[in-house]
């Protein structure tokens, strides 16, 4: 028989497999389908250690990777709320907190606490790690949109101002990456992918 601790850990592992079925608004680069949360988290985690030299402050890369891997788990219950959906964002935090309470507590108490603290830190965006993570969380879909010829932006009639407002936090964690993001945003307007 397995221990109660291992049983809880394995139950959590099974639960988070559902992230593969949570589809986002960003398309994968070949534009054949939308990206799922698991793919987003993996891609984002890879970016964390590849681009850490651009972090505004020195960060604990392992801690950031942990944040990245758990940041969207709440969407199993709360769903993915499109970042430009004004109505959907009104109760997003409430839905996500309720989901965090249920899902993280599947784990043994010590791990549930660790993951909840990481998730809360990510959401607060105050520590160097959280600022860097939040910036890359914005940059990853921005890149998918840009290198996918603005497919999601065009589909939702997204404006320049909306993209700037949503993504300006990239500079809080990685100023040089914000310069790159601004180049993509400006070029997307020039190409007609974003409404001016």
C-alpha cells in the first residue's frame, strides 16, 4: 500500500492533468489550434531560465519556475478568462481564489501551503521573482500573437491601447524585454494586426 501522503500527491498529479484541456485565446505558431494551459506553462517555464539575464533584479530561477508551473492550475475550476474580457475579469479573482482553496488542498498540508504561498506571491507581483514571472507571462502570449500574424488580436479586434495596458508590467520585471515587446506592438499596428 502507499502512504496517505503519496496518495494525496498522486491525486494532485492526476487533477492537474486537466490543464491539458484548458484552452487559451493564444494560438500555437502554426495557427492550427489554440494553446492549452499546460503548453503555456511549459513554454513560459523554459523562457524563465533562458531569459533570466534580462530580469531587472537577480531572481531565484527555481522559485520562478515553480510559480510558473502552478500559476494557472486554478483555471481547472475557474476557466481561462481572456485578458481583454471586461465582464469575465470582474469576478476572475474570486473564482480563482475558490479554485486555489480546493485544488491546492488536495496536497499534503506542507505542499499545499508552499504552492498557495507561491501562487499568492505571483498574483501580488511585488517580489523580484513575481515581477519577472508576471512579465514573462505577458510576453509569451504577446510573442505567439505577433509571430502568428496577430491572429488572436484580429479575431477579437484588440487595440494598441489594450495591449499596452495589459503588457506594460513586462518592464517591471525585465525592462529590456519590454523594449522588445514595444517593438512587436508597434510593428503589429504598422502591419494592421492591432487596431490603432
